[in-house]
């Protein structure tokens, strides 16, 4: 893909837009290097990483990343032999290590860690001992601590003593009676790194000393009394010793840090990776992007594709387009009126395809499918080169010729207004020849045109498809949708008529319009009308079919309900008779065998009279089956079967009892039972996309009910925590949430969000 193509389809603008989501400045180069990849494996690898960051951001928020523009320069200096870092550079390294620890802690706490995140966690080295050594040596204000070394502590102690001595000496000098008249001010000054007194110019009549400076008005002399010279000298010596010791400390500290330069650079690489994929993930979330499937089957299918730059301009008014190009279609010819959206559609196809092949998620819906093109090339806009004295048409043809020489097959070629800026008949002929040539090479070609002969070409060639940009002929405004299988017509005369061009001009235009052109426009218009009629009929037929399906479903439900009621009624009748039979058999058992046999025959006759068809054998009741106790009408499930005594153990609520098998009937529905007799319970619930709920503005009672339902779903889904957005206000909602959940045993901790006091976090046990 040439750089001009990236510029034409706004891919470079997209990269610059992605940079707005980045935190660190050193990730810009990585973003600039984003381009279509050459293998599906590479694309999937990048998609997986973006997917991992989207999950993290959705569930846990944005990742805390370190931002220091010159940390890379500091690392370069560390690699130089005998280099000594400045204090501010050492502090930057400490801040970098602290940020790495924060990032690591954030990733470890993340709710959903995909393999890429786990790999990053493994790569981050906290270097805790390096961080501790730095903060013990240098405080956050950039001052080397006295405790850094014993020698530094000794020097600073002596400095403090000497400074106190000279301060007291100078104060005593100022208090002398003969010196008071010549003292200009009562403070001790520092000039040329020596402690001095502000005296009047005539000081030498009273005090011997060395003048180190004068005031602007020359009315004050800054004098070092002779009796202070030796003390000042000692202070200067100690200060030099202090500086030398500080340099030695920084040198040792630099050498210590330099031993870990590889770990520091690896940490920086992790931060770069996180910022790179986080920037893309944040963009994907804002523009509702989805992961496309990259295929080798040649099918291009993208539903509701949105050009990000059109969305930034039009917001909710943006009209998404459907992009379809079957594997057997090698050429797409987009036609329609001026300002009807042809170029916008072409750019959108190019940009979305380039994004998909670069491993990025794309602003679309459902599951887009994009072929693995070997390259994407575009000619959009005026190619005229004044410096080379080329006309628009010549420059246009030269650009196409260059593309043709570069193409080897399986490219996506995008050409705006193919064959424009010349005579229509010849333009049509050369445009068709260009498409043929690219198709013969195995390239896919998408062009925009106003040429009617080229539209006819789209109808006659089996490998080509016409696509019309939708246009409202009543309001004379574009609808920005694509109609597949139709050619659009330029509609120039109607547009001119709509903007009140004189009728004489309009009439003459129709006279000059070639009869074939007019007939073709009429044919296109007729085809569009017929297509709309067919689509309307299909829509009505679909509605009728859906209505019939609903009616059929309703009839089935009524039938099932009727059969169910009938079955239940029959069962109840059978159970009543069986109870009667049971009691009758008890009575019969007390009598003689002959009477018993007669009674049994009578019983069989009663049974057959009530139920026409019964099972020839006893019900096959197994452990785990749900059953009904005929004599009680209660329901339960089977936990044990005593075949020897023909007894069945049934659990009904908290009651466990053994009952004669003949008094039990199996319920009509089945339950799956595991070998260990435990039932599998399948719960259906609405899944939660993000672990947070907004109850701001609700009444307390309504909020608690809503929150209870949300927490139930979160517990079923296995979330470790949820965020409750209740706002600050009067604090009623916040207190109600805390009070309500403090009484439950499934909440491990209730805490306030550190960054937002209007949010409470519920940690589940």
C-alpha cells in the first residue's frame, strides 16, 4: 500500500486521531507504524491483544500509565559508561518504578485477564530494592538525604555548627556600640558564598573588613569582617566537600541503577505496549467497533459500516452503509448523482478494509468478514500535477498505469470518477478496459462513475455489480445508502431544475440529451422502481408469513394447553380410583381367596373403564425422578428404591419418607440426574456487560429493589465486585445502600471509591 492511498482514504488521519487516546509520548512512533498486515495470524494476534485491553477497560477502567517525555533519554544516559545522572533524572526513574508497580497492581486486580494481560504481568519487574534505595537517598524535593552516607552526615553536621558560629559572631559584631551607627540593616547577608553584614559606606572608620558587594544605590556595602574570614573559609571548604560527596553518591547510585537497565527498558516496553493497545481499545469502545473476521474466501461483508470521520461531523445523523462483495464479483461500479455520497462510500470501503487488515476493530455491527487483500490502492481526488504540466486526465491515467504495474493479483483497487475529465464515449471505453485489465490480474476493483455506458457494463458482465447511491427525488437530497444491483443516474438536469435554473435552459438540455442516454436513464429509473415494488411485495409477504407463523404458534400452544389439561384431568381421575382400589384391596385381603380373586377382576374392569390405554408394565421410576404421592397429592423426588420390599424413598421439602411404589406416580416432565443423584440446575438470566449500575435519581425503595436484582445477576455471573453509582446529593442513597448490604453475609466489604465519593464498591464474599 503506497502512502498516497493511506492519505486518500484518511488512514493517516485515523492514526493521528488514535494518538489522542494515548498517555505516553513515546508510543506515537508505534502508532505511526500501523499498516495493513500480510498474514491472518499477525492480524489475529493484534486483534487478541486489543480484545484483552477492551475487556480490562470495560470492567476495571483505564490503566494507570506513567507519562514522562524524557525517560527514554535518561535510559540512554544510563547506558553510557561513567555517566552520572542528575538528581531530577534519578527522581524520574523512581517515579517510573512507582508507576510500574501501580500498573502491575491494577493488572493483577483486573476482573478478566486474557493471555496477553498475563504475559504483561510476567514481564513487569518492580525492582523494589532499586526504588527503595533511590527514595532513601533522595527525597521527592530533590534533596540528597543526610543519611545517604556517613561522610555526608558528618560534613553537614560540621557545616551546621560553623554556620551557627558565624551567625552568632556577626550578631555580636552588630550589637557592639561603636558598630551600631554604621549598620545599614539588621540582617546577615550572603555574598560570593560568604556571610557578610550590610554596612554604611563609612564603615572602615570603625570596622576592618572586605567589601564583597554594593547595593544599587551605593548606600550599602556588604562587608565581611576580618574576624569572620577564617570561619567563612572553613564553611567554603566544607561546602565543597559536601558537593564532592553528593557527586560521589550520585555516581554510585547511577552505577547501581545502571545494573538494572535491561529490566527498566523491558518495563518501558510493557508500558509502550499497554499504551499502544489501550489507545486502540479506547477508540474501539467510543466508536462501538467490532472484531472483523479476516478470510481467504474473498467474501467482503460489512453491515452498518460507519466512517469515523463522518461520525465526528454528523454524530447521530450519520447513516451507516452495508458493504457487500461476493467472491464471484470482481468489480463494483458505484453510480449516482453529484454529492450523493459516492466518494464517501468509496473512502469508507477503503478505510474500513484497511483498518480490518491492520488488525484494528472496525465501526460496524454483527460479525464483519474482510478478505485478506494483498494490498489496498486508491486514486481519489484530482491527480493533476502542475509542476509536470500534466492535465487532470493525463495525471489520472498515469496514476492508474502506475497502479496496474504494481498489481500482481488479490489487491483491492479503488478509483474515484474513473475515466473522468474527458469525452464520455472514450472515457467509458477506456474505463471498461481498465476494469477488465485489473480483473484479469485477479484484483478486485471498486469505482465511482457518472458514465452511463459503464453502468451498462455493470449489468452485462457476470463478474461485475452495479451499486446506486440512494437519492430522494422528491426532496432532491441524498440518503447516503447503497442500493445493490441497481445503477444510479446523475440526475443533473433535475438538480438544475430544483435550484431554479431557467426553464428555457432545462428544455434545451432535454433536446440536446442523446436519445440513448435518455432511454438508459429511463431504464435505470424503471429498474429502480421495479426493485422498490418487489422489495415492498417481499416485505408484505414476509409480514404475512410472520403473522401466519404467530397464529400457528398460538394454535399449537392452545392445543398443547388443552392436551395438558386433559392429561391432568385423566391422571387425577386415575389417582382417585387407585386410592379407592387400594382401600378396597385392604378390605378384600381380610376375606377369602375366592372373594379376593373376584375383587381383583372387578378392579381391572374399573381400571379399563376409566382409562382406555394404560401401560402394560409398571412405571419405570428411577432415582432422581420427580414423583407425586397419589394418596396425599404432594410432590417430591426419589432418593432411594427398595426393590425387594417394593418401597420408594421420597423427599418432599424437609420431609423424607418411604412409600409403597404403587402409591407413587411419575410426573410427566423429566429432570437430568447425575450419577451421584445431584440435579443440575440451569438458570436463565440477563447477563451483565459492565460491573456497575447507576441508581442516581431513584427513590430509596426503588433503588434497593433495582440493586438487589442487579446483585443477584452479578453473583450468578461470578463477579468479584460491582460499582454502585449513587451520587453524593443528601447522602440518603449512599447510606441506604451501606445499611442494606451491611446486614447480608454474601458481601465481604463495602467501601467508597477513592476517586469518586459518589460511588460505592461492593466486594462479594
